[in-house]
C-alpha cells in the first residue's frame, strides 16, 4: 500500500503514531501498509474518521483499478 505509506509520511507520522490515531494495533497497521493484509471496511472507516480529508478511493482502490485497466489494455492488443 504505497499510497497509504505516502499519506502517512505527508502527515509526518510514524506507523506507531498512525496506528494510535486510528485506534488499531501497530502490528495491524504495519500489515495493511505493507500489503500483507487488505484494509477492511472498518480500517477505512477509522481512517476517514481520523482524517476527514482523506480520499479513500485514491488510497485504497486506485492502485487495483490501474492494474485492471492495464490488463484489459493488454488483452485488447
């Protein structure tokens, strides 16, 4: 989740600080940021509550959308 990591760094926060701010364990936050575990709806809701200005689609969905678009383009060729 490169975009999640970028968002955290833009806020000048550590992983520990981010986990604390959204009310989850550091271990869980690290797993989501590394992409080991997918962000759940509850995780995204906590992010939105803590950071009302966050664009959930951009952070959590755009990357997958790009991959889908790339695969469709390759199939069309």
